[in-house]
């Protein structure tokens, strides 16, 4: 497998890094947290409407660029590095991927595909912020949405929705909700505009203020029949694949955060003077920074490898690609947690204070490490599926799982 980035991919990474360094620097993030509840409207206008980042992995038939997972993870890495306060993950990863997966159903008619294509086009154009009402647990559990708290009842014109979604990622500012709902024994995936009567949103207070969550209540919300974008096994398939894709994207974001923790630490230790010399010159500090670098590069290798495997499967991954993602997410979970901890320690007595950034990344590490697969649960999944995956050439994944355990 070729893991060498193309010229176009390098350009995506470097241009994203440049934009975010200017518009999502530490001072910008802190201003947004203090004044705007974790949402930077100006940055969102830049990345979504002006630069078209939301259309990166949207299919070309829906007006997107139709690029792959590798391009997306390069962008997500830079977003995570700068803790960008925009609903990109909820919109361009979760909601867009769920809509795109609905288009992969071979049995889907042109009429059935019209609604997903319409919303994907709006997302790609930066006109719609979206959220997927999906439980943020293990990816392989996501397809089991039959226990959705939302009940759909047929009406003459469509459906009436009732229920409460306790924690919707990026749901605070979403214009569109993609909601799994139950109509008796049938599972539906329904597009719900948040301007409809009966939709109520309550922002939640969370550890990581850079990523807002919301409790959303649907009280007799009426939607038209066309708002139902998928049914039955198509919904389960779409949600399962979306959750694994989200785990990969989140791993890339964690990788970016780990890299920034290392960069912050190197900068601080190169300036902090103790006993007449910079602390970066001390052997013990060098060793700890080197260990941070090893963790970052191991995670980067796993993330890029999993993205390349997803692209090689042409968006129709099987268990082998899911195992690659499990390894990448576990590696990134541990890399960000470790690097954030070390950044706090190597910043000395000021490392945990609000005035310095390591504490922001530590909170992101704690929150992201629990989303779409914590390390223990991912390794448990790998251990239980190791024998099945050996035939697919995943003996190395089994070894890595054993090493982590």
C-alpha cells in the first residue's frame, strides 16, 4: 500500500494549516469560548462557504469534490491541531457520510436518492450545518439503531416525530438533523429541519467546551414523506459505516491535537530557563519529548494506513478496514492523552492553568477518547475479531492489540 502523499494531498494539508494558524490561533479559540459558546461563525464562513471544505468527501453527483478518506483525515488533523470551533465534524463527517452512504444502496431509486442529494449539495456549498443523532459509542454498535428514542408515526402527509435525543454532537447550531426513528418494527432515517415547530434544543455543559453538544427534544414534529431518506437495513448499513468513518476522522483530529501538544512543549522548553540553561537541554526532558514524538508518529502511521485502506476499498469497507480503523483510533486516543499529560507536566507549575493551552488539549483528549470507541473497548473488539481477521492479512493488528493490552 502506497502511503506517500500526492502533491494535491500535501497542498490540502498545507493550505489548511495556513488558514487555521491565522484564524483559529489560541487567542481566537479562547475568544470564541468566552463569548460565542464554542462556535466561531467567521471561521465557519471561511471554511464552509468560501473554501468549500465541507464538500471535500461529498460525492460528485451531489456537487462535492468526491475525494477520499486520506484527504479528509489530512484536513481533520489540522482542525484538531487548532481546536477549531466549527461544526465540521458533525456536518461534513457524520451527517454527510450518513447521507452519502444512503446513495450506495443499489435498490435506491432516483426518487429516493433525491433528498440525500439535495441535502448533500447544501452541505457541500456551505449552506447547511448538520448533525447526526447517533449514539457516540463503539462504531460497530451504531448500526443497531433499533433502540432509537425517536418514535415516528405515519400521518396523511408524512410522519410525526416524538422523543428526546440526550446528547447530539454539534446539535447546538445545526440547521438539519439526521435522525434514526422507529415506526413500529421498521427503522427509518429522517431529515429534520431544526426550524420546524416542536424542535427544542438545550445546550449542554461539557468538559470540552470547544465541541458543543445539545439535548434535542422532538414534540409532535411533523415532516413530509420525502424527509424519510432511508429504511430498514439501508439505515443500519449507513449508520455502521458512518460510525467507523467518524472514528477514523476523529483519530486524525486527535493526531493533530497530539502534534500540537508536542509543538507547544518544544517551544516552551526551548524558552524556559532553569539553572542558567533552557530546560530543553536537560537529558530527561529530551527523552520525554522523544517519547511524545514516537507516540505521535505511531498514531500518524496508523491513521494514514487506515485511510488508505478505506480508499482502496472504494467506500465499501469490510471487517479488514474496520480493524485498521480500530487500531488507528486506539493509537490516536493514547497519543493525545499521553502528549497532553506530558505537555502539562513539562510546562511545570503553569501547565494546568487556564492561561496556557495544554489544559485545553487534555480536556479534548478525555472527551474524544470516549467518542466512537475508547481504547479498551476497541482493543476488546480487536481481540474478539482477531481470528476472523487473520485470513485478511491482519496478523499485525492482532499483535498491536496485544502490545496495547
